[in-house]
């Protein structure tokens, strides 16, 4: 019977010092994996790795800081992971950025390029770096944390939504290219989750109440409710699934009407 165990697996999770990324790292370790905690600041990564090692045993996690906009830093992240754990079984591309809010007519080239580089190009950099050993081993899982924003337009976060829609296609394309190597590539599209990115929504009682009214399940999501899907995609339970996007938004996307 196929299960959700991650025993013996090694996973890199970007943006894992807080929010959804941290929840994924914690769930991975709880299911038996070794987790590489990565975000821009080493101190923040160390804090999460230390907490996981204290809770689940020494050697459960290691902290390797890397900025997703720095290709050399991502190369070091991959190399240091292999040096420390000897292999990479799963890559979760969770880190992303959005430095601009407003219409596309007002975005600067620098802001647009930063969004596209950090949210699409950097994912591909990192994926291509981990691919060779997965191809050689004929086993591996890549998970991109996208967003339901990639399914719709927006007058305020349009550039971000464009990047997230592109991640859906990156997943589909890599699934076609790498299926012959038994490498699975999927994405998760969260709706509004209680993270720093959505803080302006859930810290405003009126805004959260409006979101709750529009959500079939009647509330916004929690980071750990995304982590379970990531465990599924990293485990043998999903070994016949590739090129897909799992929408986890409390039912908002299927409701339609306001």
C-alpha cells in the first residue's frame, strides 16, 4: 500500500523560515524527512532548524541561507545540501516576492523584472540544479508553491499573478520533459492563508469577515493546511501524479459569485 512516509528523503524548502514554507518543513520532518531550511537570513533559518532538531532529533534539519535572486547562492544551497545529506529527493520552491502593488501601467521595469526573476526564473534555476541526480536515480519530486492569484486578474497584484500563472506552465512543461525519468513536477495554489503576505487582509476584521463570507468553508486557511498537500506530493502516495496544480482555497475558486 502506498503511504505518506518520507523516511530517508531529503528535501530543500525555500522560504522556510516562516509561513507556509516553515509549515511544510515541519510536516516533512514529522513524516521522516531531512529538511533543508532556507531563506535570505541565516539567523532566521538557524532558529527554525534548531527548533526542528530539538523536537525531532539532531540531524533532522540544517539551515542554509540563500537569496532566490542570487543564482550563485542557489548553487551553493544545492551543493551544501548534497555535502551535508548526500542527496536531494524533493525540492519545494516556496519563496517568492512581490515588491509592487498597483496597475501594470505603473510598474517599473526593475519591479517587474524582480517579480519575474524571483518567482519564475529562480524556480527554474533551482529545479535545473537538482535535476541531474534525480534523473540519474530515476526518482524525484518537485513542488512549486504558486497561488490562486495565477487563476485570475487583479488591479493591484497583476504582475505577481502573471508570475504565478507562469509557474503553472513551468510545472506542466517540466512534467512533460521529465516524465520519462520518473520525476514528478506539481504545484500547489493556495488561496488566502494566514501568513505575513496576507497580513493586511486578516489583521483587518472587516476584510477578514468579507473573505470569510465569500469562502464556502467560512474562513481563511492556515499554513499547516498547505503542508499536508506538499507531503502528499513528496510521498509515494502521489507517484502517478505530475503536471498538476492543487488548488487549496476553501472553495473560493469554485464559488464564482460575490
